[in-house]
């Protein structure tokens, strides 16, 4: 295994483009090292992106949007009060990943590019409308994060492409987001279902919404029917019923030891209701702490 | 396989080692620096027996490569006591018999110390969540949690 620590994304991309065999990028290493040690994936080339300047920065841009370096850890996000205030759902989703020790290293970008259908931060990023800058041999492109995972362990990134930054939109007024997952234990487990909701209010009425589900299909889902079910409503009981039905209808889950198809399908609806209520309350200005808040 | 030269700081001391890029920081601490306090329970980030601090941040040393330690500050259980004087957490763990086989203990001490530095007055729930990545097969956790809570109180009263 060749270990590289390039000083720029252009160099990282060149190294990856020129590499033969299996290549991995090293962010927090909480997936890469587990796979290495379990002999699941032993990279021929490992490219550590953490020495590239700016990869640990959390920046609020002049227009209110956010740029996150690809080596920012979950713990650093949770300690950033202004980011938590703007995007509590994105932060609470990332903060659910692993233990305190895992939080010290794990990143949003690693969670995204590992390609697990159950990755906790990914539904929250999709609901928030997060985009990624991808640096490749032919320069940069910007894509919605939802287009990166294409199936378990697979991504749309081409050879030589590396994610070089994440962009969270400006929060704007009267808006809130939230994420919840179901796991059989209270900590240290993989989502059986994850659900994120991001919405905006006009008075008491929902004017915009995005609803995303994780762990119920080979990739994260953006469920437009579920968003349509609550837009124009005040999140009354009828709207919540429509939301739950639309969330359950979108599920194409697997049966495994942690949840049957029936269970996952039902829990998706239950979580969607709960998450929408939290996002709505946050959009109203209530401070609702995350699980680890 | 060519080895990489690493210069780092462990418990305040400058150290150097040569390592294969596949070796973990845990391997390097134990096998090259003879710091055997950090234990390998699982090697996959689940048990916390290998907990150390990396630039002040609690991590699993089994999930850090030895080469990543270049230029960093590492803290291990060997650096917790002040010479022959035990850290209050260490003393309290003895007083409470908060260990049996002791495999989990170095990791729990490093993790608990990191918690109290960040939050000197944690609730029981906060202590339990903070230590959720530190597994103990022997004690049933109760004595560990009480030892941490009691140390936090003593340390608050001492200042
Ligand atoms: C004990 C434990 C508990 C866990 N619990 C959870 C959990 O509850 N929920 C959950 O979702 N996950 C969990 N995980 C998995 C893991 O921690 C997360 O997926 C984490 O976010 C990965 O981030 P990382 O920075 O460590 O990624 P790394 O391991 O560094 O990288 C992961 C993948 O992303 C690729 N990659 C990294 N950076 C880039 C980049 N800039 N451009 C392109 N590709 C890149 C790598 O090549 C690799 O394939 C857990 C892991 C452990 C060990
Ligand atoms: S040995 Fe590192 S977490 Fe178990
Ligand atoms: S004392 Fe034996 S594992 Fe904790």
C-alpha cells in the first residue's frame, strides 16, 4: 500500500488518476481502516486529503451559505454553534455516527463516499440540498450530494475524482431541518430507517419542503410525494397522515436481521411524522436539541 | 515494502519510529514505543480499549494509521498520572473497584479525562453517552459511571 499526503486537490486527483489497482482517499479513516483491517478492501494507493489547506475549515459565506472542508469531523460540526443554529438536522445526523471516538475523526464526505445506504448524514444532506465540489483530471464540477452514491459501496465518482468541498445552502428565514433514525439500541448501531425533513414556513403554512429517507433502498431517496403531502399545510393531522403514507410508499427495503421489509416500511412513515414535527417547530424558532445536543 | 519515518509527540515527549503505511497508531504505540496501555479489543472502532487523544481529540488508535501521527500530539494512559501521583480518576477507579480484568480501563480513563476537560459537570446521561464507545465486559458499568461522576465532583470542589 502506497501512502500519499498531497498538498492540493489537483495533486490528489493526479495521484488517483495515475494509480493502478484499488485507490481510497483517507479522511477520518473510520470506514477505510475498518475495511483494511477486516481484509475487505486493502487499497494499493491511499491518498490522505487532510494535509490539503482548508480541509478542516467551516466557513459561513457572505450570502449565508456554508462551505465545509472535507476533513471536518462530526465533533467539530457539533461544537460550531452557528452551524448548529442554521442546520441542526444536518449536524444531529452527523453526530449520530458512531461513538465519541468515531466523532473525533468521521466526516460527512467519508460518510457520503463510503456509499452505505444506511449512512446517517446523507438523508440530512439531501434534504438540506447540499452540493459537492468534485475535483477531477479535467477540473471541477459541482453536483448535488444525492447523485454521488449509486448503490451499496458504489459512487458516481470517476477515476481521479475527489470531493474537494461541501456546500450547504443559506438557511434563510422561517426554516428548519431535522433527522431521526431508528436503531434497536440507543447508541452505536446502524440505521434500520433514517429520515430527514427540511422545510420553510410562510406564517403557519409550509411553503417548501424536502423529505429524504435512508436505509430503505439501495441509495438515499428524495421523496417528492412526501414533500408534496405537506406543502401548503400547517402540518395538521391529515397532512401528517399523507406524509407517512407517501414515505412508506417510497420504501424499497431489504429484509435483514435488523428489520423486515414490513417493519422498515412502517417505521419510515412513523419517523417522517416525528421528524416533520421537529423541523416545523425549529422553523417556528423553537430550539430542539438533537439526541446528543 | 518501504517504511515511512514518523516524528511525533507522545505524552509530551518527542519520539520517532519507522512504520509500514498499513500499521495503525495502536500497533506503533504498543510494538515500537512499548506503550502497552492502549489495548486492542476489536481493531474496528467498536470497543474503545485503544482510546488515545490526537491533538487533544479523543480517537480510537486502531482507526488511525501510524503515519498519520506525523507532527501530532498523542496522549495515552501512560501520560495521565503525574509521576508517582495518580490522576484523580485513576485513584477513584481503585477506590470504587471500577475495574476487574482491566482491559477496558486505560481506554475508559483516557476517554473520561477528555470528557471532564470539556465538561467538568456532566450529568449521568452525558457520561453514559460519552462512554458509549467504551465497552466493558466485566463491571456492568455502574461503578465506572459512579467513579467518573464522583471524580468530577471532587475536581470541581478542588478548584
Ligand atoms: C464504531 C463505528 C460506528 C459507526 N457508526 C456509524 C453510524 O452510526 N452511522 C453511519 O452512517 N456510519 C457509521 N460508521 C461508519 C463511518 O464512521 C462513517 O461512514 C464516517 O462518516 C466515514 O467518514 P470518514 O471520514 O471516517 O471516512 P473514510 O473512512 O476516510 O472514507 C470513507 C470512504 O470515502 C472515501 N472518501 C473519503 N474522502 C473522500 C473525498 N474527499 N473524495 C472522494 N472520496 C472520499 C474513501 O475513499 C472511502 O471509500 C461507524 C464506523 C465505526 C467504526
Ligand atoms: S481496539 Fe480500537 S476500538 Fe476496539
Ligand atoms: S474490567 Fe474487564 S472489560 Fe472492563
